[in-house]
C-alpha cells in the first residue's frame, strides 16, 4: 500500500468543509478533471488499486492499495485491500462537513470500496453524497449486475446518491462521438456536478445544519442547473432547467435551490424561481433557498437545484442466495428526524467579484 500523509491538510475553519473522495479509475479521472475547475478550496483524496493515482497533481492526496496492478475486477479483493487503509481514510473524512464520493460502478475498485468510504463518512457525521457512473449496457450482464449491487449498497451507505448513466451518451446526438470522448464528457459532467453542489452548500453554510437535516436520507438525488435572463429570469432559469433534463424523481421531499445573479438580482426574481420550482415538485417538499451575487453574470440568473426523493429505508436488504462482494454493517440512525420549516431563506453576505472594477473616464 502506497499513501501520502494527510497531516498536511488545512485545519477546520468556520467555513463549510467539503471534501471529495475519488475511488477507482473513474473516480480518479473525475477528481483530476475537478482540479481544473476548482479554486483549490476543496480537499481531495484519490484511491485506487491500480495506477490511476500516479498522474494526479500534488494538491490531491493519493492512496494506492495493493500491489498497484488492480483488483482483477473483483469487488471482494478490492474491499480486502482497502482494509489496510481504513485509518487513513477515516482521518480524512473525520473533520468534514460534507463528503462527496465519486466512483464508476461495475468494476472491482469502485464497486467494492465506494460504499465503504461512504459509510465511514456518514458515520463520522458528514453529509455524504455519492455521485456515481453506471456502466454501458454493452459492457455485459456481469458488470451491470455488479454495478447494480454496488448501487444498492451505496443507497444504504450514503445520504444521497446521484446516478449518472453512461448510456445517456450513446443517444443520437452523440452517435459520432468516440468512446474516449464520451468518458471525458462524463468526467466533465461529474466535475461540474461537484462544483454545483459545493457552491450551493457553501453559500448555505450559515444554515447548513438545517439543510443537512433536510438532505439526510435523501436517497435518489438529482442535481440540475440552468440559466435565464430578462425580466422574469428566475422563473425562466428554473423552467429551462427542468425542460433540458430527461431525469425525474418519483416524488421530491427535499429541495435546495441556489440562485446566482449579477447586478440585476432581486428578491422578486428569487421568489419567481422558488414559485416555478414549487410548480415542478409540488407544495409538500421542504425547500431551502439561498442567493448569491456573482457580478460576472451581469443581468443573467443561474439556478442550481438539489432534489432528494427521501423516505428510504436505512437497513441493508439482502436477497436470499445472492452473493455480495463484502459485508457492510447495517447503518443505525439514532433519534427521529426533526421537523423543520417548509421553507428557509438565507443569503450569502457579500457579493463575489469575478472581475476587476471598470474605470470610467473623468468628465
């Protein structure tokens, strides 16, 4: 096992501590892409049983398991190799407020280790979100069944699971794209997804405990984003967001909407965005609203939505006679979920300036 000491990580501050763990080849590719978008304020750990951690930047903490030749596609082997690194991973997630686990399912490392990492993070008290890629259908029944079992285990281990399907990139619009291009696009999508989650939760840091209670046990989760402009930019942005998405949840129980706008951002536009969201998800979901000025957006509005289904069991389900790659202890949730207001609104305190001030000539 090869690892890099995590003692150099920055101490916990008053701001929200979001940490990302990439597991396996797909997870490592995603965190590498994430570093291209990140401003350096998100701590990242990459774990692999192969060589995917060897070409990552110095800002990423790396953890290579076993002999570096992979797990042979065996999730049980990957889980066994991970047993020697649990203390290192535990130290990494212990101080986090939010842990985002990135992995591709269907192979040994991602399928075998990502549920274990998610369980450790959740048990440490962090809001745990897993963003995973499911394999192509043409990759075969064995790989897809392994991915499905790992997905079920993540549903028990993480608070929220965001599922991305590789087959979505084989549609007519992408028929001429190469396979490597499809994987690169998937990595970009995951990186953008993490950026959206991070910016939304960090803007909500003043009321994070309220948001966390809403998203705990969210189960199937969607992260959507869109933009609009004009007089009713808030409403247009939300409408565009749902119109451009082919994914739907059977019933949304918790929602976080983050509204970003430039100099023209107003309370009326935020209210219109929330009203448009209510029309899409119904009036019974808990909705948390944050807004933030991004001066570079000018008169435009950008919205990010975190939508959780909720109401899922927290006990592991085992199909009789079906072999599982490794055992995960049942999760125990103590105490009842507290009732919280159906709507909470909070703003980032200061506008964010992405460009220098414009100097006007003296008259």
